[in-house]
């Protein structure tokens, strides 16, 4: 049986609590000031589900349920990463910030659940179970507890790659979603995601100069794995999932939800957003860390990107 960091003896002291990464500590304090309540801070009365037919409502229910599943997964990854921060004696600002991040991910799961409920009812699982492989998890919890996977690679893959893509998509959703409640939900989630993304870059700005060439190569490999095996497998975007009856159902769910103006987007609209997100991430990692992230391929794109 493979060992995890939970099998190692805990050494907590000396316990440092002073400010050692001012950018991350500032994000922690900002997060404590910007708490919001999904039950009371969303104008639910403005949703007006009676304006939509049953076909579009059912699709939107599935779309927001899928959003909730993804956000729920982050609730377990946050404490796993906090354990890793403590075991590796990382700067204390990181564990403090992630204590709030756990709350924020729980909020995101709740608001997506409430949205599905308000539209007619939350779905507890995909309509076709074969699609679970694309939306179930991106593996961060396991990575966080694996001593053979570097913490820097885990954060680069999760935050500076996956969460940056999610951030760009949510910003796109705000621009194209006419329903005021769906748009407000996206805005509130995005407000938290800004800090989540900033955390990753602030952490790695401090850590990358201290890494060896071999360690930097492991960070690069982790980012590539996240893009190839998670993002391009349809974790955030159903149209990127391997073509199957299951994924085609989810793509249609997105199209109908977008058609109703209730929060989703389509392949045609999202594709340029996704491409620009990958390009921006690649250039930023090159400029900040000197990492060369290769071009990727996918059946949905005519050429490497």
C-alpha cells in the first residue's frame, strides 16, 4: 500500500504565525471581509423560473447541478492541501488563507445547488453515469497527500492552470448571461475566484526561485498533466469531453441552458475563451518562471494550440 503524508509523524513545533508572505496574508484578510451568504445575498426573486419551458428548465437544473458537483469536490481538496502546508512547514499565511478558501468553495457548491433547486430541483448525479469520469474529480486531493508529487507542482496545476481557465469562463458567463440571478451568481463566485488565482501566483512567485532545475521540471509536468488529462477531458467544459452519448447529452444541456440565458455557454462561444486562457497561462509561466509549456492537441481543434 502506498504511503501518504498522513503516514508520517506530525511535527508541529516551532509554530510560526507571523506574516511571511504579505500578498497571501492580504488575500486572507480580504476574504474575511468579503463573506457572502447564498441564501440572502442573491436576489432569488428575480429568477422567475415560470418564464421558461420545461425543456429549458430541466437542462438548466442539470447544468447548475453539475456546477455544484465540481465545487463540492473542492471542499475536500482544501483541507488536504492545508495538511500538506502544515507538514511541509510552509509559510503560515497559506494555511490561514485556505481556511477561508474552504468556506468559499462550500459557498459556491451551495449557491449552485440553490440555483438548481430554484429552477425545479437539484440532480444528485449525471443523467448518464459514464459522464462521471469527466466531472467527478481532478485528483488534487490525492496529489496533495502524495509526498512524491511536489506541492509547487500541485498548486501550479490546480490554481495557475485549472482555476485560471475556470476564472476566464466565469468572466465570459457574466458577459453573455441575461438572467439577472444567474449573472449575479457568476459574479459572486468570480469575486472569490480572483483571490484563489492570486494565491497560486503569489505562492509560486516566492517558491520558484528556490527550486532546482529538476523540481521546476516537475512543476511543468504537473501543469501539462492537468491540461491534458483533466481540462481536455471535459472537467470544466462538456464539449471537450471524449465524444460519447453521455457527453453529447451534457453538451445539449449546456446549449439549452445558454439558449434560455440561465448561465451556460456553447462550444462556439467558449472555444476562443479557452484558447486565449491557455495562451495567456503559457506566456505567463514563461515570463514568470521560465517554463516552456508545450502546445496541446485535441480533436475539437484543427491545429495544436
